[in-house]
């Protein structure tokens, strides 16, 4: 329901958060609906957010937009070693297969992570791809805001980089990071010498909020506050020992 901005600075050979902020997309959250979002709403809201944070959207030359995983692909591949042109062709075919419903050209980027430790003569590659239409859509928002040049990043990569920059990976097993968005939920699995795995569920906080609205006969704002205050609570009963185990998700 918010646009968000994070200002990073490089200091003492490390990247640090200087400021962060968010701004509601609608003055009254009770009228919120993903279908009502438009380019004008996004651009005006981000301009106002930059003013509140005392940031210059006209002078800032290092602006990065995050492309949600619902509009892109992020995949760990193990493939044969090959020259650059052949590798690019292989990755483009994979991206077209994953984005088969797209009606525009595919744009890809990739990172070679080194030799596979499980398969001979093969390499680990991270593939990121989206459509040209999606890039043009974000570029149009950026220009309407006043940004001259922007870079694009994939949300799963940003999520993984944030985790790796702040936490040590588990020595055994894997780490699972859940990104609860408004209209989707991303699940990222990373582990030492393990394949990186990401999947997206087409349900997010909005679904939970509307269920709370229906259950408790309250409005969107009240249901949203309930979820953000108390999280989503789930109790499961283990019939084997007649004891209840409890787990919960805190939405941040």
C-alpha cells in the first residue's frame, strides 16, 4: 500500500543505510485496490516521498527501481560451459520459455557464479529476465517523476543481497526468506553450495486483510491494522501427543 525509498551511502568500505521512508499510496487505505494504481498515482506519490525525505529526484544520478518477481523471472541454472554468444542464446531461450505469455521482446541479464561442484564441465548461472514492455513502463514512471536515468534490479536479487550482507548462511541446510508483498508472496531459499530457489505465490497481504474484513465485519483500514499489529497466527494440533504447537508470521 506504500511506495518506499531507501537511501544508501558508501562509507568506510561498506554500504550503509542513511535514511528510509514510505508513503501511503492512498490517503484513505479503506479505498485501496491494486486495480486503482496508475502511473500518475505512483509518480506523484514518489515525488512527495522524496520531498518528505529531503531527497532530490532531479539531481540524484544513482536511482534503482525494483522490478517485482511477478513481472520478471529469477532462476538458478546449471549449464554446460560455452562461449558468451552461445550462452546468451541459451539463456534467451530459457527466458522466453518462462515468459511465454509475453507479447514483447525479452531482456535478460545473468551472472556466472563459477563451476558446478556436482556436475563436471558445467557452470552455475543466475538468470534474470523481464519484458521490454515492463522496462518501458517503469521508465515512463521514472521520467514522469523527474529521474533522468534509472537502473533496474530484480526483487529476488535485492532480497538475497540484503540477506547475505547482514547474515551468515547456515553451515548446514538452507535459509528460507519469505517476502510478504501486497498482492504476492515470494519464497527464497539459499544455502551453502546449494541451488538458489525462488518461487512466487499469487497471494499476499491483501488477501489476508480481506479475509479479516469478512470474518470480523470491519473495514480495510481496521483489518490492515489488525494484521500489522498481531501478524497471522496459526495453531496446529499434533494428534500424536495431544499437544498444540504454534507458529506465527510477523509482517514487517
